[in-house]
C-alpha cells in the first residue's frame, strides 16, 4: 500500500475517533479571517480545552459516513475547520458563536452534539445557555428558596408571638 493511502486512512481513523469521543463538535467556515483572527480564535478554544483543526473535506466525509452522522455531508464544502470538545458540550458553540458575532467572516455550519447531528439553529441555541457555573448557581438558588422561605416564616411567627406577649 502506498504511503499516501496509508496517511489518508490514518487521517480518516483520527477524525472518526475524535468525532465519536467528543461531547460536542462544531464545523465552521473560516474563509475571510486573517491570520491574527484565526490565531486569536485558536487561543480562545485552546484555553477552553477544545481542539480546533482543519481536515480535507473528502477525508472528513468518509469519517462522517463511517460514524453514521447523516446530514453533515452538506456542511462539508469549502474551507472548513472542526472544533472538538471532549468535556464541555456548551463551550465550543459558545466560543465560536461569540467570535462569529464580532467577526462576520466566521460561519458556523453544523455540528454533532452528544452523538446527534445538530443544525446551525441548535448550535446557536446551545451557545445561548449559561455556563456550567451559571447553571450550578441557578440550581443552588432553586434549592435554597424553600429553606429561605421557611426561615422567613418561622421568624415572622416568632416576632408575632413576641408582639403578643409584650
């Protein structure tokens, strides 16, 4: 087997593995961004633990077909980059969506969220979710509300009884 064919097969295997292992994958068209903007985007993604890589569309199509992600083939045209996140589902969508607001040249195309093909609208909806810390804060407030209400009611009853005794 030729070395070129072996390299292509290993690239397809790499993409397949990353697609199946990632919690969230987002495909973007980066055409129109200059080197400085791409470097800034890569740094933001790297800081969040997200891998951002460019693959040939033909190799990516083979990996997508092998993993059974029907519907992604349409997004694999033109210059594409793929952001893979193994831990945080929301982070790639949030970072790329925020970056796309400031840089109109970046176009989010599609993605895979927890093993399911996601459209542009689904990725943008995911990007509007609060961060993990924000969600945990909201959960704590919801759990504290009944206890806080009980404490206020108990204090009111105690104050009322003190008022009657005086």
